[in-house]
C-alpha cells in the first residue's frame, strides 16, 4: 500500500467521527471555552473545516495560503461547510497520483512560508492536527451539556456508562 493509499484509507475511516463530533456540539454553546486562553468550540470546529478546505488547495496547487476567516454564525453552517469540504477532499485525493502526492508542497501563513515538505507529508500533518482539535472538541462536549459520540469506540454517553 502506498503512503497516499494509506492516507486515503485512514482519512475515510476517520471522517465519520469528525462529523459525529461536530454534530454533537450543542448549537447554542459555540462560544464555550473551558478557560479564557482556550479557543471557543465554534472556532475549533471552524478550524477543522478550514483545514480540510486548505488540503483541497494543497492537492490542487501544491500550496496552502492560510488566512483566518470568520466562522459562520451557526453550527449547521459549520457542519455543512465541513461536509462540502470532505466531498472536495475525497475528489482531490481520487484525482491525485503518486507523483502529485510526492511533489513539493508548502504552507504560507498570511503570505509567509512556515512549512515546506511534500504534499503528502503536509496532508498527514494537517490530518493529525485536525484529529488533535477533534479531541479538544470531544473534551468540551460534556461540559457544554452535550453527549460525547463514539470516536474510536463507544463513549460513556453512547453506552449509558462504562
């Protein structure tokens, strides 16, 4: 199995868990943060969606030009954006061959280069970062008044307690 095929397999396996976690956020609590220095739940959810969108750009152009964009007002809009980005990402992955996957890629932060590697390595880096942020959100959900969904197995909220 190629590195690209491994990424596709892992991303396809994890994508439903991203959607479950995003949908589990209480829609009226997007400004929740456990500490003043923490990001809000809505901002983290939007970042996950934007990271996925940026991977479509990376696969298409070899470059991510990260710009912080204001998040949508509602959870439904964030989830819809994530799901649309997931479709675009799946399509981009299907059209990328190994040469594209192994080609040079870079990430710019507001115009300045901050990361440089292969397209594939940057995809893995962003995927792992999104998993990290999904974990943050899963820790926010219960204090926000929601129920934590299954991610890699049942949660106490799925099973009625473990």
